[in-house]
């Protein structure tokens, strides 16, 4: 579902998307004012723990990282001593160089990211003053680049682009409750849970996304949309079928 809303980072050029996605919490508690609720649904948001919000530092670097293995996840770089980044201390920094895909950066250059957990509330307080908020983002980028310089000498002078997304940014663009990036935290309980995709007392509305699939994230969210279509087909007595767009076939 899509709901129109003003940007939380108001007044900054280019900062407001055309529409803000409404996640399950916004749909149930804000748009529907909590009118379609039962103990099961309320229990999700009162008893389960959301996945952490985070800061995302994107870098465009004028160098190759052929010495690093091609990874599908983040490389953990241990630090000699803990350092403070934004609102908390960390003993390691994550680094993911996308050196496996030449389409992500010009020849001889590499797109890379560094991510770490951070408090939504801390960033929301800063965002009340845009100058302080932007200064904090720049300080984070400076710190991350300086830490990466220890592992990759010369990197600081090779960074040609940098962009910082905070938990406030994630809320602004995705509407994710509490800035969570993957729905519920993985636990033995949530791993095998089957979340309801309908609301009691309300017909013809189905929920999909990271809050109604275990562990959340993009792939399970896409799967939840597929599951909802299957449910609708079953209720309507129609066969559920799939097909691949011609464009997908032509790109093979």
C-alpha cells in the first residue's frame, strides 16, 4: 500500500519522495486507527523485537579490490581498539566491496558499502536541526573512511563519492516501523512463525512485506506478496500461475 505523506527531513532540496510506502504497522495503527485488531496481531508489535536500524555508508572508490574475495555479504574488519561512530562504540567495521560486478562502477573503480547498527531516536533528535544532522552524517563518513584507510592504505584519497543514509533516511523512504531493515529479529520463535496476512473484521485487504514473513528483508517480502496472490486465487477459485516477462528471458 502507498500513502502520501510529508518528508521527515522537511525542507531539504530533493529530500521528499513522491510517496511513502506504508508498512504493516502504519497501515494497521495509523491508517486504520487500530480498529481492526486482535490479541494475535497486537502481540506481534508488543512482544516481538524489531531488527535493528542502521547507518549505511556508500562509497565510490577510484581503485580495484582484486585482492579481496568476491563476497555476498560484509567483510568484518576488526579494529585495534573500540571506536565511537554516531551513537555507539564498535570493535569492528563492516566493508563490502562490490568487486564481483563490473556494471556497478566505471572501469578501474569500485562501489562499496559499510553498515552498522544505530539508534533511530538518536538520529531523529539530530534531524530536528538539519545543520547538526548533516554534520553528524559527514562525521560518520569521515570516521568510516579513516578506519578503512588503516586496512587499505591510500583509500582516503581515492574516495570520489560518498553518501550516508541514517535510520531517519530509511523511515523517510520506506516507512519501516522503528527504522527496522528486516522486520523481526531472528529468534527460535520468529524463525518458524507463520504471520497472519489479513485483518479481523476487514475484507479484501491483505498484508505483505517484512512484518508478515519470518526474518523479513527483500526476498521474504517479495515472497509474501506472491503468497498473498496465491491466497486470493484460492479464495476466488482461480488457478495460480506464474510467467516470466519477455525482458527477463531476452537478458539471458
